[in-house]
């Protein structure tokens, strides 16, 4: 009996020293549930089994985070360019308190400064150059910049593309539309959308604008890009169509 006790004690000490799932299981395989240390062996196996489960869950979670991080990084590389920002072109470009040369200067920016676009303003012709105003955020400072001083300038010459540029420059009147054919009215109205890169769905407008050298269809919806002047002119033209 004494020998059995010492053998069992020795086996238990060995199991504790290794402190592993296999070492405690080996003790139980040898002495079964009648072993002097069986209860403690079962407790240690349960504890180690729980720790192993937590470890496996942690590894799985880390792997999931790694996969998600890779997917996110890939999406940044492959997703379309974010158009909610602009870059300043020119040194000491005046940023105005509101979209007008008569408003105060809130700050000055230089070539390469990147700004968040908060709002696209009206089109304005300044010294023969027609472009949009943009409300921007630069380092938590808000102001307006004229498009000609950014990478979003309308075009190199400052002209407005199309047969009816005035639809984006000023409010139309009834006299502007009087006597026009239904086709010309339709072209006039849709030209506003075309200037913003709208992709036309009807075959007649699609064929017409794709034949214009300046047209570049890019967006399925340009509603948010329209200025107040353009929106008002669209509604007026609709009433004559």
C-alpha cells in the first residue's frame, strides 16, 4: 500500500511539473477516478481546456482582424478616387469668407495644400474666366476658394462647354427660351447635366452628347453637383418643353 502511495505521488508530481493536458490525462489513465489526486487532475484538465479554447478564439480573432485589415487596405488602393477634396494651385491664394471677391480673406493657401470640399457653389465669370466656387475646410478653418486656383478648375481656358453656356452662368428668362424648338430646349436642359459628367440613359441624348468632343460621361447621378442657378434653369426649361 505504501509503495502504491509513493508511486501515485510520484506520478502526480511529474504531472504537476509538466502542467499539461497530456500529463494530467496520463495520470488519470493510470489511476482513473480512484486516484488520490483524480479530482484535482480533472480540475486542471478543465482549466487547461478552457485556456486552450480562449487561445484558439483569440488566434481566430487576430486572423480575422488581419484579413479585414488586408481587405480594407486593398479597397483603398482599388476604389475610385475620392473626389471630396481639392488641391490648391498657386501661392498665397486668398480663401474668402463667402463666395465673392468682395468678401474678406480668412487665410491664404499655397500650391499642394489639400482641402476637404464642404460645398460646391455657383459658377461665376471673373475677368473672363468662368469657374465654380468651393467651400473648403483646411486644418479646421472654413472658407471659399475660386475653382481656377485648384486642381478642379473647369478647364484650361475657363470657357463653359456646350451651345448654351449661359444656363450655368445666370438665371434664364422667358425671352431666352421663346421661339426655341422642343429639341433645342431638351439639349439646353440636358447640357447642364452633361457638363457635370452625367451618363445619359436615353439613346437620343446618349448619342448626341457622345458626339460632343468635350463630353465625358462619368456619373449616374449629378444632382448634388448642380448649382442653384442650374437647378432653377432646369425647372424653367421644363415648363417650355
